[in-house]
C-alpha cells in the first residue's frame, strides 16, 4: 500500500504520520521525498491497515494498492530512478557506465595491465573474480583474498572502483576492506542468507539474475537486500537458459524495459556470460544500450586463450575499446552519454 501525500506536506508532518502509522498498525513505513510528490510506502502485514481510515487522513491525497510482492524495489514506491554511487561513479543517471575486466584475477601483473587498458578504453569500473563459483570442483577457484588485494592495488593505481563476486557471508569483512561494490552472482541470486548479509553492508551490490529465474524472482532477491537497509542495488541481466544452444545463455533483452518499468533500481547487462562467445559480445552490448541498460559488465583479458576461466567469451582490450566507441554512438542516439 502506498500513500500519495498532498502537495506541500512538510517533513515534520510526514515524520509524524509515519510514527503514527507504525505505532498503530505495527508495520514499517518508507517515505520517499521526490521532486514532484512525496509518497509513503507501507511494508509488512498491511492487511491490518484499513484503506478507508488512511485515505481519510489529512496529509493523504490518495491510496494506491500494490499487488506486487516486491515493495521497496517497486517503482510505485519510488517513482524516480535510483542513482547508485560507487566511489563517485554514478549508476542509473544519464551516463551509461562501463564495467570491464577479466573473469578471474590471475596475477598482480595481469589485473594491473588489464585495469590500465580498460580505463584507457573508457571503463569507469573494474571487475575481476577472486572467489570463483565454478561448475567443476577441479576448475580454477580464484586467488581468493590474494585476488582481492591485487584488485585493490589496481584500483589504487588507476582510480577505477572495483567490483568482485562474494560467494559466502563469511567473506564479508574482506569485501568491506578491499572492494567498492559486491557482486552476487547468478548462482547465488537466491542464496537468501548471502542476500541478507550484503543487505547489512554499506557497499553497493551488483545483483545478477539467476539463469533460471524470472524477473519477479530477481526483484524479490533485490527486496531482501533493500529490506535489510542497503538501498544501493544494481540489477544485472546476464542471460537465461532456454532450448537454444548456439549461445551459452539467451540474453533476455526484454527484461531491461520490463525492469525499468517495474523498478527504480538501475539495470546492467552482461553480454559476455550471455553470449559465451567473444564474437557475439559487441552486437549484444550495443543492443543492450539501445534498450535502456544503465551499464554493461564485460569480460576483458589480455590473452583470452590463456585465461584460467571463461576464455572463449573474453574480449581483447582493443576489441573492448572498439565496442565502447560504437556504444557511444548508440547512447547518443537515445539521448544518453557514455
Ligand atoms: C562472473 O561475472 O564472473 C560470473 C560468474 O557471472 P554469472 O554469475 O552471471 O555467471
Ligand atoms: Mn566469467
């Protein structure tokens, strides 16, 4: 349930209203002060709240019922776009943000070299996996804490904030110290204990869609993080499983406009894990910008043939630079910047 307040309701009155509602109905309130209107979202067991009673309150202009199970992530609760800031890099504004780097951090020199190259090519965030959730227990599992150290060194050298994937709540202290944004991977999208843990963090979260999960399930996972108090969530479409085998996954481009309609949270697209093949990454990246993605996450390696994970889908730095140049044209065509 959402209460749309009358124009000119002061902050004091909004605060008093929230206190009254929370005490009387044992629910939580989520006031959003927008430039156009102020709304108060009611969260919890709102069946206790009689619609006619709240509609009659002095400050309330009208009551909107929210059918969707996600509340804080819902655009009805928060009509304006959320802008998530990662050490000064704004995600969800006019600028389309490029996040690039290797699938895995493999050595200090490897991440340092790729970080400098993707920065030159136009990236404003650096990615790199340190804890790798691999399908096979025999595959490279990542450099773990050492990888996070190298990422931070690369950040200190280039100024690019770093994004890395967490796989276990016990890693949280390490991420708080070394990372600027925490990635929750597709395989962990419904690891609810992990979602609650990152929800208690102050770090922004890049939440990837599970390959067998619906848009609504993705939004419910975001809701876990938001409901623990962390408002800085960026969603990421990275391909879903279909009957098609020509690509590693099928990039669900429809999910981007659907998500932009349903939620105020920024939306990224990862064309690398969707395609699984380097040659398809650029066209999918351009399409993603065209349908409204707020940013792209792209895997870049200095020698994909030797990569310890996901070699076939990683771009060379010069291929990434060419992609960025083309994406800039698409962004301009739809009134955005890159
Ligand atoms: C990754 O970004 O390296 C990754 C493992 O992605 P996903 O969780 O989308 O498979
Ligand atoms: Mn990868």
